[in-house]
């Protein structure tokens, strides 16, 4: 998909959580390269600032840095506040982490933080932006969480993830 098509489809701004590393970092670079302005979200402000400088120089896009811990309600509130006046049409919810070892041997605080980042923050952001997207079409959400009926059509959750991931890669590759 060409940069003009991306902006026409999603609008001028995208939010990328987990932007300091991994999939979030890779998608932030691809989206900036396609000309979308970005709101970068992660805990590590220094890494986000370096990435923002890189993207501004390479792609001439606007980049807003939100250093926030999405395991905490105030982290989610920081993202919502920072994006309030921006025409956001794409959410890439790439923040997340895992724990290792037997569950009962781990720290409960770590397990609860995992749930807060990997589930609660994704649900809160998807709900917020999904509502905005529904009011400002055209817009899309990654992962697709607005339609809750795939199981009614014989589609499993893993198939939805694979479909959405492949679709996202195709849209970014074609740009």
C-alpha cells in the first residue's frame, strides 16, 4: 500500500505501543517510512527519544514520545491525554512481556503486571481508540478487536491473529 493510501485509510497519526524494541520498533520505522506521524509509547524515554530523532530525520514525520508504564492506570491515561487532540486512525498494540519458570515459583506482582500490560492496557486502548475510530472512519485497529463475532463464523482466535498479522505486513510491505 502506498504512503498516500495508508494516510487515506488510517489518517495522519498512528499510536505504537512497545515502540522501543521488537515488533513495535520495527512497525514504528515502517509506518514512519510510509509517512504516518507517530505517537511512540514505551517505558524507556531515552530509547524513545533516540527513535523519535531517527524517524524525524529519515522520514520527515512528526513524532510524539510518551514515556509510560502501561501496567499502571496513569500510563494508559498518559497515552489517552497525549492523543486527545490528534487524528489517530491506527493503534499498534505491541507492548507486552512474558515471564518464565513455574507460575507458583514466580512473583505474583510480576504476573499481575504481565496481565495489566498484555491484557488490561490492550483492552483499555482498543476500547478507547475503537470508539474514536468508529466515529472518524476510515480507521482500523491492530489487532482487530471491535468485531466480537469471529467464533460465530468458525474462526478461531489464533486464525484471527495470523490473519491480522499477515494483513498488517502486506499493507506495510506494499507501501
